[in-house]
C-alpha cells in the first residue's frame, strides 16, 4: 500500500491554505461543523485561523479500521443544536469514497443553514462527493498526525512475521520521534507480533 504521511506541520499548512481559500470566496462562517473523528483537529485549527468561536461536532462512522471501510456510513452523533439561518462550514479531513461526507452534508442541509461550504484537506480521485473546497488530491492511503497508533497497527498487521516493522514505518513516513512515541505507547518495533497496548 502506498502511504501519504501528513505531519502536524503539514496539517497546519493545509488548514491555513483552506482558511485562505474560504476568505478568498468572501465566506464568513457563523459556525464550523467538524465531522468526527477525522475532522476534529482541522476544525479546531480552522476555527482559530478564521476566528470562529462557534464549533459543533457531527459524528459519522464509516471506517471499520485503517485500510478497510464499513458498508454504509451512519450519523452516530447528530448536531446538538440548531443551525437554521447560519452560515456553516462543514469540515472533514478527507473525502475518500464520499459516503461519509455525503451523509454529513445531507444532515447539515436538513437543518436549514442559510449557506454552507463543504471543505476537506484531501480528496481522493474516486470520491463520489466533491467538497466545495479541498486542498490536495491523492490516491494514496493518508496517515494523519492524529492516527499514528492506528496506522502503525495497520502496517504491522499487513507486514507479516518476517518483516522489518520499524523500517516499514519509516518507509510510510514515520519519523524517529514518531517511533519513540510508539515505543512509549508500548509498541515493540522489532517484534511484528507485538500486542501494542
């Protein structure tokens, strides 16, 4: 599998570019709706960059685990309050298949915002739901800074018993500091059968 490792610095840079795009469109949001879980960190960062204090989280579950998706996305936590008549940014990390973004978009639209801008940091070429704004397109499996343990476990599971676990993590984009963090979390980087936690 071909990976794209997105560090925290990359996330801030991508989110800054998103803020510039939003401003360039003259869109002044009242509320940012972040799609949980992937959209949580970008939502907080974008709220700072656009000086929007009103943030709401929308729970959507689609992925069973890294590298595998569930059959249908579902709303797990609907919006906790009304957004009728408000200008809303709906933000997620990536539009992969497009399924989770589409269901999130329909849910938010059903609550009557006056305007909505759907945004992601990344978009996959095969996505069936195009965000109004996305910053980069990639066909690689993305590893964001907030999912290092999940990604490491996925790589370990696909490596096999004879593989070089630490080398495979480095090849996927993990830094020496990331490897130290995994060791702190109890991951044995030299034993592909390590239970991890």
